[in-house]
């Protein structure tokens, strides 16, 4: 047991911190689109200039420099536009720093793995989850050269991290590199240029509580009227007082429109972002706001009525209902999806599977138990070597997106999520540690739950293990008692009393009431006296004994 990793405690997952909804801007005139393009291009150029200044400051950036950047942008836009630009720039720089740190950890893990495998003899077997030596001298030599490449990259990334240097591209590095591979991407230069410009436009504004309709820069009334505060250089395009431009279209939020209308009517902060979809040729507006902090359901409350253990796999979610004692109830359920095609198709597949899972859970009034999966350390080519299919498999599993989607959708439906890690409201989500759930579930539950009419898979057994861990029960199931004789031919029990349990070697507890007319076993005056029985190692076996002589008169 010393080699097993420590299992962390389960906890209830908090609800989503924010909400984002989207609506299309239908009915825009040519003048409306011209205004949006000009405003987006102007503010985008200011955002590029501000990002350059923020990256040049590096780790020496402070509040005074932030104020100077904002003042430099205010003259060419407005104070509120400048505030939105500087905040977005800071968030982009912080995101680049987090990505740089993750890349640094990945390089360090790769270097350590290669060094460990190079230090072992060629063909050596791995042990305790660690890979062994390389298969051949040729592979050993190739990896030794790769080690030097990774060490050089690691030194460069470490130097950039200590100096605070980041490499950021407004519009995205992927789209920038696509410029050199237009034929492979199926794009023309004009279409790529249009995408590049649209991604670099800046049309987003943070909300302000207490202001009219929750936003002074981009304003949407409860009736759907959309207006925008024009920057100072474009004030001549205004068609409304105070330098505002009112669009001829109406924005209608179908999803959570009631919540949005309540916030707008109460003048609560709502942030907006307007963007252009080049493929569809449409303009969209996204409204977002923060949720107030809500106290999560206690873990004991989420466990009270039982829960459903959910095991995530590459093509389906395996779920099984458990009662409050950890016993499987009913039949296992499977919610399938296909993670191929475009990103929108994959996201739709995940959402469709989750909504069916949540409806089934809400129908039975259960909490959900999920694994706190994170394959960040398992996606590297150095850890799994030639197992390309396995690396592709775990890389394609959207663990983070599925967890975020599940929590937000559960909160919308009033479902609590407990994860072996999470919980959210009427159906809770509990998150659990994923250590050994698949292995121990298959070992202790797959065979007992398999019948002639039901074939229990390894994933179904893992769902039971996840649910039992969320309930605080051990994954190992109780074994049947030995047969009703004194023979040990079937072997010992697998679940034994701990050494510190009192009475583990004593007599059985007395059952009140006579079992037969005579005094039953264990109920006499010497019940519990091991010396009164012929037991090995006790004094009754070693006392002297002799036969009295028979009388001659018989």
C-alpha cells in the first residue's frame, strides 16, 4: 500500500461564476455595418498599441503605468473605451503568462522523463507506472539528441519567464501561421485577410452598475434597441445625441432573456461584445455578467438521497444510480457522443449528452458524482512514447470543457454536482479523486454485477466506484461469509477486522432467546472460555488425564 498515491477528499463543486448569452444582429443596414467596421478597426489599432506597451513593461508594470496607458488612449477614444482596452490587454497578457508557465512545466516533465529512460539499460522494463528503458540503441540515440533540444528550449522559456517576456499575437497565432498555408486551409488571400482583420477588431465594453441599462458604452434597452458610444475621431458618424449611434436592428436574447431583462431593468452591470462571423457573414452580440456568490450545498446533504456515479470515456458517459449506502440500483445508463468533426459539432455532442444525463438525474432527484480529471501531465509524447493512439485518445477527451459545461448546465436546471470533486443546487455535482476508480471498479464490481441478462462493462463498474467514493464508502465490496462448516477450503475472507478492533478474537455475541430446548453453543457457564474447549494452544489440551479402574464386581 505504500506505493499507492494518496486519494484526496471529495467536495461539492461551486456554481458557475458568470453567464454569457448571444444574439444575432439581424437587419443591419450598409451604414450600420460601415460604422461597426470603422469603430472596430480604430479601437483594434489602439488595442494593438496598448498590448505592445504592456508586453514591453513586463514584470515592472504597476498601477501608475496602467494609468498612463489609459490616459494615452483616452484622447483617441473615450475614458470608458480606454478602460475596456487596457483591461482586455492585461487579461491577454496574464493568459499568455499562464500558458508560458504550463509550457515550462511540460518541457521540464519531458526532460526529466527522457533523462530517466536514458539512465536505464536498453530494453529495461518499467515499474510502478514509470516507463523503462528505450527499446533499441537507435531509439536511445534519437532521444539523447532530443534531450539536448528540449534542454535548450527549457533554458529559453525559463529566461523568458524570469524576465517577464511573453509572445502574444492579436488575432491568434494559429490564424497568423495559416497565412503561409492558404491552400492547405482552403482559403484565398482575400478571405484570410478578412478573417485576420475581423479577429483584430475591438468592440467590447465592460458593464457599470448604476448606469443606465448597465452599460454606457454599448447599450441595449429592454426593447432590444442597440446603440454605441462612438470614439472621438468618429463622432461625426453619430445619429443620436451625445455622440451615440443607434442601429436599425433589434437584439433578442432567446436563451436566459428573462434574466438579462431583469438585470437591464435594474441597471445592473452587463458587459457586451460585438463580433463578426466571416463564414456566415453575420454580426453577433454577446452579453455577459457575473453571478453572485452562493453558498454551496453541504456534502452530507448531497449524499443524503443517494447519487449517480458518472465515468467519462472517449465516446460515452457511463452512469449508475447508487443509494445512500453505496449499493447499485437499477440498470446502468450510457449517454453517447462523437468527438469528431468541427469544434462546434463536438461541443454540440457534449451538450446533448450532458442534457440527457441531467434530465435523467433530475427525474430521480439524485446528485451527480464525477471524476476530477486532468490529463495535462499525460498528453506528452515523452511519457507514452510510441503509444500514439492512446495519446490521441486522451488528448481528444474534453475534460475541462465537459466539467465546465456540466456545472453551468446543472446550475441552470437546478442540479447539484458532486465531484469526487463537485455540487451545485437541487441535483448536486460532487467531484472525486480519479485515482484507481477504473482498476478497482473492475476488480470488485464488474463480475458481481454481471448477470445472464446484463453484461457489465469496465466503465459501468468504474461509475459504481466513483459513486461509492463520493458517498464516502470504500470501493471494495463486502464479501460473502464462509460456508456453514468449519472448513477453510474456500479461503479466508478478503475483508478482515483491523488489529485494533476490540473483541475480534472473542466469542460471538449472545442472541437473546433459546434456539433449542437444550443450552446452545456459546451460552453455557463456560461460554467464551477458550481453555474449556479442546483448542490448539490452550491449557485444556495439555492437562494430565487418566482412566479410572473399572470395579471387579461388574
